[in-house]
């Protein structure tokens, strides 16, 4: 029987119960949320369970939601079952004062640089990462540039007028 979103969801609910929430299927991709304390347990189960077989970490990134107090940062995992060609997405949320999430590098080697980049731009501290240092920005940078903590550019600036650029 081919693997589908309903089978994946039921298997996860049987294992983790009501701990997994926010089930959605945007554009047909199963998406759910897990508490950050069990992100490794969920990843390990998705990897080891023979009916699921999610052995490829396609992407790992973060999103900053400044209006969600206590859950400002979301770490988003995209996983792929290469045998059945099925993709899923799951999220864990953390707060800005203590942005600690367990590292997935022991399970997926591809998480190494993705977690370093997420740390570099969003400040997520991946606990257990073997070398969590900045990867693209300079070491002296004391902020995380992809967070929405800075005002957008002032649209009334005359030096940015479209007429000056021939538009």
C-alpha cells in the first residue's frame, strides 16, 4: 500500500498522541507541530519506523514570528521518504530568551551546515551540535539579521526615489 498523509498522521498519533498538533496539508504536504523537547524523538521515529522511512532531511530553517510571545522562533524541518516519494514538514517553536533546540546532526549529517546557518541568521542554539559557530556572517556580529527586529526602510527617503534610478 502506498504511503499517504493519512497513514503518516495516524502512525504519528498512535506513537505520540495529542502532543503533536496543528495538522495541515498546504499544497498536499503534511505539516504538523511538535514540542521542542521531543523534536529528536519525532525525527528518530520518522527515520526508524519502516512504514514511514523518512531518511532524507531536505531542509532545515527558521522563521521569526515576533507577535507570538513565547514562541517567536519556529524551526522547520522538511523530510523526504525517497522510496515512496513523500515529503512532510514539521515545526518546533522556541522563545527568543532561551532559543534552545536539540541538534539533529547525530541523525542527519546534512543538518550540520543547515543548523549552523539557522544559528547564524536567527540565533537558534542547537544543543549538542558539534561545531555551532557562524558560517556566513562575521564572528563580531552581535545580532541575528533575519529576525524581524529592525524597521523596514523608510519609503519617503528622497535618495531612494525611483526617478533617480530611471524607473
